C-alpha cells in the first residue's frame, strides 16, 4: 500500500516536524491556534484563492492572471482530491497508529477533517494559485513573490500545526500545486493568444476589454442629475 510505504519511509521526518509544532503550540499557550484556524477557513475549497482570482477577473490588465489562478486551483483539486488522495488513501495523522499524533491533535482542538491526508488540499490550492499569480504577473509585479510565498508557507505550516496533515502531505502539495499552476498557465497562454488573434469577434473583445471600473463610472454618470 502506498500510504504504508510513505508512513514508514518518512516516519522520523514527519514525527520530528509534528513534534516541533506541538512544542510550539505548548510554548505559545495556544495563541497561534486561532491564526491557524483562520488559514484553515480561508484555505477551505480554495476560498481565498478564488476570491482573489475573481477580483483580478474584473479588470482587463489582470484578467488573464485571474483565469490562470482559477484553472490552476481547478487542476490542483482534480489532481489532489479526485485522484491522488483516493489512490494513496493515507489516513490523517490523528487517525494513525501513533497515539502521540492523536494526543497532539486533541490538545490543539482542531475539528475532524474529511477525506484522506495525502496531499494537503489546502496547501495545493494555495501553491497552485500563488504560483499562477507569480507566473502571470512576473514581468510587472515581481514583488508579489514574497507575499505569495509567505501565504503558501503559512498555509502549509497551519495544516501541520493543527495536526491534520503530515509534513510530507504539504511537501507533496507544493509539487502538485506547482505543476497544476504551470499546466494552467501554459493552457491559458495558448487560449489567450487565440482570443487576441480573433479580438474582432464580439465575445472575444468583451473577454479582453470588459472593465468593471468603466462600467461603474458610466452608471454613476447616468445617475448623476448634474451630468
């Protein structure tokens, strides 16, 4: 079984990292727990990633980036939740044979998580969306790399802190999320070139040039009696 091989091969590594996070939780007096829970909330089903992507979709200059992010998270979800989790079928740390993991999970007070553990869905979505964001905006917004990387790392750390994922789960999620982002960006770049080539078509022109700010300004002008 793949899960048994991962558990045995990386047992020492996973144990050491999770023990570190348990020690951190004890030392911080559970101050960090609400922060980890916030990351769990915004990372669930890629909520934060999709919200940011939809905001970017509203403006012509960032629309392509928003589309890349949405497809990256979508590909990541397909790879992780539909395929890999069910193939590997790795139980959560607190459901394993190691009692310490269950005790540490109870100490944190994190809720039960559905599905299997490998890889982390939260971290996959974070990695996929932030990688796609950085790739799509690299030429003009290189400074995005630092906050994007910080978000991914903190999301991964929060999953280990809450004892709902092994460290190897989040490392695998980095790989899967990164691959999903690259695949999404390559696909959207090809599609975008086709759309730009046929920008004379009404639908394609709308997809490229629709600007919500321009629409709001136009509506404000119409509603203004002095206009």
